[in-house]
C-alpha cells in the first residue's frame, strides 16, 4: 500500500487527497464560522454534562 491511502481497515482503502488539495481546503475554511460552531458545541456539551446527560 502506498502512503496516499487511508488505513481504516476497510478492504478498499479510500484515496486521500494530495498535499495541494489539502492545502487548498485548509486555506478556504471559513474560520469564523468554524469557531462559532465549535463554541456552540462546547456550550451544548457543558450543559449536557451539568445535567448528567
């Protein structure tokens, strides 16, 4: 197996994107939106933990 396939244990490993594709994806992330979503999830997790859910 070459270094550009996943190792998730599936019979047919999925092909991973090349470095250029990953770099493009990284640079096009809407970081403000991602931060807002992470903060929202953190609040939900904290609330659920306090309510023992």
